[in-house]
C-alpha cells in the first residue's frame, strides 16, 4: 500500500525510517528556493541548502531522506524542524516518525484561547478545564458547588495536585482519598513523562514531595496510569454523598489541556 509517493509499506510492517525520509523530502521540496539558487530541475530547497540551514551534513540529510538507519539526535532534528519551517503539528509528527522526543520546551499556557475557557460552561454537570500542570483554568457553577472551598472565586491556588495532596478539605470531600491520591500521582506521571524538563511541573513535584509524605511515597513507586475515568464518590457538606462517572477529554488544539466532566452516576 502506498502511504507516500514512491514508498510502499506493508500495512502491518510500517518502516518508520522510510516514512520519516518521505516526510522530510516532501517538506523540503515545498520550501521556496533561495534567491541565489538559479535554475534547477527539482522543486524547493536543495539538500545542500537544507543541510546548511540545519547545521548538518548533506550526507546526513540524504541518508535520512533515503530511509537509511542513521543516527538522528533530537537536537539535530530540532534544527531540521526549524529549517523546514514546520508547524507545531508537523513538528510533532516528524518527532513521532523519528521516535524521538522534541527537546524544545513546551509552549507556555499563560494565555489560553477564550473559546477553550468557555468549554466547561457548555455542560450542566460539573466540568472543569485543566492545563498542563493540572491547574484548573475554567469551571462551571456545578463544579464550583461540588468543590466548594476550593473552586471559589477568591481561591488563590486551584492546582488539582496541591488540592488533593495538601488540602485537609480534600481528605473529607474525596471518599476514597488515599486510593485517589495514588491514582492521581500515577496519572500525573504519565503527563510528566511527556514534558520531563518542564520547569513548572518539576517545581510542583519538588514542592509536593517535601510537603506531602504520601505524594513522596506514591511518586517513588514510579507507577504510571492513563486518566481513564470511572466512578467517583464525594462527601459534600450540603448535599451528602454524591456519585459521578468521570470522563476526561483531550482538546485537539491544546493537547496539554484536559476537560474533566462528571456526569451523575
């Protein structure tokens, strides 16, 4: 089956090196030639020009495009991505094909789009939006009612990890608090593994490790879990025992963000 022009790959045996080579060549050829390029028989940049812009050798570029088994460091791939003028989605795709982690720090989430922040308000059940560090950035009135004392308008810190591990209120509100703590630590590690150099996440882990012996023990266990959802039970001061089915949705345009929805069980 032809996945890229000139590249035939069996459906059950994809060759990531050839896929990466075809990707790089296609994006090289889409770039406009340099002003001093003169007449040429092939479209886009020459390999020599891309190699010069990426601070790598022409041979390295050639072998990459040919799908050979060559060493491609994350730093060299980052320079190549910049030279190819890749979008964030294209850059992520190239690193996936190369089976490498992008060394460039994740972009700041200081300012999230307004349409993203309005998502929780579209739900009638409790819903809230988490950013990469698991800080709640938006929530709806049912979520504010469920987490009264935490998601109040005058609350200074709305980080979910700090709330669960450091707030005495969490130990009362969350019915199975110790087990939820262990699971949250394992789920947070799954996200941290994607951004192991993120300064904010590292600072949060260090803070929790010092202030919460339970978090320190959970973190040292190295457990990793997906945020799969399921039934959640809360002890609400005014409404009594409340049970919900939790679902976590990833936002396509901001995949570091999570929309957490709690439907009544």
